[in-house]
């Protein structure tokens, strides 16, 4: 399969912005490497206060590295939600930055950095591009990336081409694949989504609603995150083992669906929870091998090589492609 590769030039610099739900990360990238980086917690549920912080960080990265905006290959923005990369707008965004749908991002870029080339994409798709081009997926033409965090994000490359679809949502809604039609109500409005059953944003509710857990655990539901739970899992804490195993079973069910839908060679798992990859990957691999219908061979599961930087590097790839097309 022929795959067109855009080669980074060490003289080119780009800015990648990963507008996460809890933390916003900004990197100055050259030749597939981040040479400057800053992050800050989301300061508001509305978009403008966060954009003002982004402006300050981008300007400081440029000044620190003696780069004028006119020298940039471009600025790339990775955002949650369904993103129209052609019009550079957000079509829909679920429970985050709701006013972002009315934002003219191109005008914002022009107002701050004149005619710097600009591109946008969904954050999980951007992370997929980063892993496919520079990370754990660079040897493959058929890739699924799953990011487990505040939500469950996915991105897909098929036959060496990123998957977009008619309305730019193909491949990016893996967190909203339904695995239990009678299950918990998700923020998207559906029931039993992977995200509603095993993501950080639902973790407290997952714990409180599980009557098999101890009263002490359920009463402290708001104090847990996945890192703490997996640490307790290692200590043999019965509640933590039950919660982690239940969530891993949900993730495995989601991955089985992604394999059936997209037929990848590899599934790459990212997100902060992968600090416990030594526990998670073997369990998921075992369940996926047992449950996925793959008569031509098992699908390999592996951990992200780029971690939380994948989306930033994915935006460099998009900017290289954008400049190649001009």
C-alpha cells in the first residue's frame, strides 16, 4: 500500500495546541520533536478565557525560541468534539466548551498571528495521526488509537488514510459505541456507551452505583481516580480490583467492536491510565483474543509511544500535509 509521507524539515517549526477537557497543552515542534512545551489547567468551561491563555503561551514559546510567527509552518488546534477540518469549526462538542461552536477560530488566528497557516481536527484523531506518523503505529497502514481519560476517544487509519467520513465523525466516536443498551445514561444522550461505563468523568458514579463494593469505598467515590485505583489493585484491595476489572472488561468490549468495525493491524492505547499498562495490556489482550472474531489472525494491542504529546505531533503532520498541498 502506497502511503504519501510528508517529511519534516529541521528548519520548519509549528505550534500544536491540544485543547483537552481538563488540561490544555501547547508545543513548539520541529522535525517530529517537541522543542518547547507549556501546559495549564482549563480555566473556564467557556472558550474565550482559555484562548487568551493560549495566546500568551504561544507568544512566549515563540519569543523564547527566537521564532517570528511568519517563520512558522503553521498552528494546529486539536479539540474535543466533532470538528470540521475544512471550515475549521467545531460542529458539536459534548459537555466541554459549549460556546466553541460559535467561535471563528480562523479569525482568532489571523487576529493574533496574521496569515499563519492554520488547521484544526478532533483531538483523538490528531493523536492517532501522531502515533501513526511518529509513534507506535508508524509501521502500519491500518491503525486504531484509543485514548482513555476524561472520556474515551478514538481515531482510525485505514489503508494509509485517516478516516473522516461524510460529516467528519467517522472513527472518532468510539467512546459512544453502545455495549449495554440498558446501561448508564451518557452525556451524549445515549445509554450504555463505553464512555459512560468506564471513563474518568463517570468514575465516581460508577463506584457509587455498584452495590457490591464496600460502603467505605462508595462513600469516598469522589476521591478516586484510575491511578489511585490501579495502585490499590497492586496492593490487593478488593474494591479496587473489582472496579478496575469491570472497567477493563468495558474497554475490552469497546476494542472488540473497533476491531470488528475497522479491521486494524494494531490497536494503540493511550491516556494517563496507561501508567498501569503492565496490568491493562495483558488483560485486554487476553479478552480481545478470546472475544474478537479475527479468523485471519489476532490483532496486537500496544501502548502509545507518544503519550500525552501525540495530538501535538499529529497537528504537525497535518500542517506538513497542508503546506504540501499549497
